[in-house]
């Protein structure tokens, strides 16, 4: 086994950033993972690094059979009490493209870390693209990850030696139209974190904290869900992490309504996540259309973020019909082309035979005198 310090290389630099008119100090941490294929990717994390006086780690989402994306998360690595502390942080995570830096995948956001939300992250690229060395993310079995972390002075709470919480600022984050994202960390037996993701591109507005710290587990009795419904939970947790308004909109709903609303949303998410283009026949489109109309009309969810994907999926029916039509025409063209090639072959053979016959005819005509075959032979009497 290669020693740890040979497998991972770390570099820290400092940078200044202005956010909301206040100067915040940012630092960059680089994690270089060598011999990637030999790593335990079910529980791969960087060593703890210190930025702004706080300890952090970068987590690699467990790469298992049921995972199809390469995902990264920033985690608080300090030993802190379970509840009562919070840390407002603006950060960026980047998967570096080693061929073309402008193709590096960067996800950035501002989030509030606390006892229930120690990790935040997002999916970056599909595993197929990540493992394809031509794409530039995993080159010579090595990948490079960067974390740019800026701990702001907005409402940060710190724990003292008695594990009591002392506020360092009373200022609050302003409300924005864009939604905040939150993730509840779950410790598995292998210590790998199952986390939901949150992100906004560098060209988008900054993401701000809104709403409460409620999670899906606070609204639903997950243990009471059936096998099929339980399969929706990871998708719903991911959606709620990206769009906390889903949680907020159901806080005052009845238990049965919450279960119906989230189960219906889970069905839509599951259909979109597991279906392929070829699956979207008339029956599948009718099912999705019915579920979607019920959600929009009765659930109370704000689903503008999901609508483009649903409409795209519903449009697959027309695409399938066009595909069938195009494939039939393509088959017809191929059949005619084969027929043409066969006829061209027959024509070439006929032309060769014609040439031979013409030469034979010309040879036979040499010294030959044509006569009227219907003329009488006759004879003479004298």
C-alpha cells in the first residue's frame, strides 16, 4: 500500500473576496489524489485542513454500483457539540480539468453549517466522464480537487471551552429570491456520508439561507413507508436539500397529506431518474402527466425547478414517434440502396455479356453474305 502522504498532496493559498459589501478572507485548499483506482472510494476523504481557524475535510461521495455521478462535499472537521453552533460559509468546490482549465467543473454556494448540517455538496460529472482519461478529470490515475472556503462574519457562533455557544455577531443573512440548500448528514457503518447536494454556477446569484432547519425526517415517519415508497426517500432528500421550500410548504399540512405529497413527488422523481428515452411511450407519458398535474394543482409545492424536466420527458413521446418514422425511412433507404447495388451488379454483368456477344457477331459476319431466307431456290430448264 502506498503511504498516505504519497497518495495525496495538499497546497493552501490565500485570496480576498468581497461579498455583500463586506471583505471576507478566503483560502484555497488543493487535494491531489494519486493512484485513484487503488483508493477505498466508499470512504475517501481528505485529511483535515484549517481555514479561518476552523477545520474542514473534503469528502468524496461513495462510489458504489448504484452511483452514477462523481460528487464532492465540504465537511466540518472540528469536534463540536451536536447542536447549538453554526457557521456561515461561502465556498467553492472544483474538480480540475488537467487538460483545459476552463473546463474544470466548479460548484459554489453560501451555506450555514451546524450540528444537523455538517456537510454540503453536489454532483459534478458523470462517472463515465470522470473515468474517461480523455475528458481530463482523471489523468494518469490522478485527480485534483480544490476547495475555496470563505467563513463570513455573518451570524457565526463559536463554542467555548465549556461547550457553551457564544454569538460573535447578531447580523442576519438577507432574504433572496433564490433558494437555499441544506443537507442532513447520516453516519453509515462504514463512516461514509450519504449527503444531498446543493450548488449554483458562478454566474448565478448567491445562495442565501432561508427557512427552518427541518428535514424530511422531521415531517415524515420514514419507518412507516412501504418498500416502494422508501425507495423514493433518497431522491426526496436530495430534492429537499436543493429546494428547502419543499419542506417549508408542508410544515402545517396533515400527516396524511404530507405523505401523499412527498410520495407523489417521489414517484415523479423516480420516473425521471430511472426511465430512459425509449421507455416514454404513451402509457408512461400519461402516467407522468397525471402525477404532474396532481402535484401542481394540489401539493402546494413550488415546482418551477422541476417543470422543464417533466415537459422534456413528456416530449419524448413525440420524439419516439419521429424516431420510429425516421427509422422506417432509414430502413427503406437501406433496402433500396441494397437493391440498387444488386441491379448495378446485374447491369455490369449484362454489359460484359453484351460486349462479348457483339464481338462474336462481328467475327461471324466476316465473309458472310446475307440472303433472303424466304426466296425460292428454283432451277433452270435449259
